[in-house]
């Protein structure tokens, strides 16, 4: 049974909710800011409770009016802290990193600098939407944070490049050629060649040629059928690249991260570096240009092939799972880890922990919680540096780089 209480919001949790305490309960309330005095309906058992904001009795000085109508009208879950001023967002992300390291990683760190994004809005070059077939045709949109099963029609997304949003409108205008399904997903990414589109879902797409013809601005069309590999169905590019493979959504901040990681790696004067979860090989190519031999590992075959073309021998790119490949490789001086949000496989952490030969690990993470979990798996390594990068303004997500060095305890026990 829920009850209404008065709460003072102290901080922002990893998911973007405000955090308060009430009679021994830790209460999480979406759309609140540190410094808010609010009333909320709360329900929960044990030590934690969820709250629903009712009134703001005294607003935080960090509050601002959200720029996106969907944020308040549809409770869009794409952003979580758009109601906070940008400087306050950066402070909140500092605390998220510190809290994750202390609570999960059992490591105490000084609050790291979080490098701001040059653009607070229109920075995203990729937008993935859920699509539903309705009596009047297909709609594409996002999910309300308080009703994740529902999809609302997206009119605009102010954190996304206008060219990407415009391409989505062209795609929906040609949606009569979509597969005969009730729901699908799709992703538009802006590249140097123009927009690419990946349709996700469905088992048969007989009208894909008609669709591609109906959207002449598309540079490439990919399809990821249910339970089948991704396929390229249409291509207008002069030099095809792995446009459907993972790439950061904020190119300017991604460049800052890559430069920081490159400099961190080179500070150890390595001869051989393993670049795990290497993507299309941007960092690996930078390191090769610095005179380092790099072994890149990437699961996505398209990205791995692209990286291979960029790495002259003896450097190389290997397509495969990192946990299966890395134990077979010769020891490296430095290992770069840049895994998906789920973090590294436990076997990867165990291999590095047991090897006692890797002098440093440079870990790039989009989730402080899984970063902290993996750092806890590496007691043979001390934290040298932690730096945050605001890859995702208006959201609670933060990119974090953690530089770890082999400690003396590990060296003596080897």
C-alpha cells in the first residue's frame, strides 16, 4: 500500500532517479533533482522504496525547464535528467561514478573530472526507435519511463541530429513496405556517406527493394531478421564501411575519449597492446601510428574485417569473443577494454588477474556499475586514474575511463 510523504532529494542514482531517505527507507523518485523538497507517493518493502512525484514544495536551484515536450507530456524514458541544469548533470555523474566504485567496486576514489560535451543538444548521430503497427499505419517512438511496454509516436528528439530525425520521417513515409509484423525496431545512423538504416525484427521482408527505392536518401539498408545474422540489402555508398556496427553516438566526445585513452596507453611506452572489444579499429589505428604493435579483438565480423584493413602487420584484427581469444594471445604490455554495457566476461577479468604480465589496463565503460564490478574482480591492479566524459547529455549515462596498474602485491606473488 502506498503512502504520501515529504522528501528531501539528496542525490541522483545511476538510473537517473532522485534519492531521498525516509524512516530508514532509501527512496528513488524519478524526475527530481538534488535540493528538491517534494511530496511523493511511495511503496516498498525492506530498505528500498519507489516513489512517484506528487508536488514540488521547494524546487532545487539546479532545476530548469525541460526543452523536449515529450519529456513531460509522455514521460519519455530516453532522457532522465533533462530537468536539471547542465552543470548539475555533470556533478551528478561524478557522484554516480564515485558511488559505484565505493559500493560495488570497494574502491575509494576522488570525485573524477567529467569532461563536458561541446553540444548539450542535437549531439546524437544515431537514433533507435521501437515501431508498432496501428490501424492508421506504423508509428515509431520511445517508451515512457513509467510504462515501458507502451510506445508513443516521436515528433522530435532534441538530443538527436536533425538529419537523423528527418531521415526517420522519410522512413515512416515508406513504412507500407515494412515486413508484415505487428512490431519492429529500427536504427538510423548518420555517417560520412549519409544516413544508414537497420531494420530489426521480422522473418520475411519481400518488399525491401521497394522500400530502399522509396527512400533515396539512404546510403545503406541493413536487416537483422529474427534469429538470423544481419544482412546488407541495399547500398549506395562508394566505399562501404561497417555502418551497422557499433559506434559512439556523440562523435566529438568519442574523439576526446579516444585521445585520452591513446595518451594513457602510450604513457606506459608499450611494445604490444591488446585492444579488446575494438570495434572498427579507430583506437588500434591510432596506436599503430604511434609505433605500437596492436592485436585487436572484435566480435562483430564486419567491424573486425574493417579493422584488419587498417592494421599493417605485425598488427592484426581477430574476429571472435574476447574471452575465447585473449587466453591464446601472447602477453601484452597494456590491455584496453571497451566492452558493451554488460561489462567484460568474468573469464576475461580472471585471465588478466592471473597473468601478472599485463602492466596496465585501460578500461572504457558506458556503465559505472559494471565497470566497478569488473574492477572488484581485479585486486592485482590499483586504480591510477579515473576520468568521466559526458557522452550522453540530458541522460544519467556517463562514459568513464579507468586506468589500472599492476600492483606490487601481484608482482611479489607471481
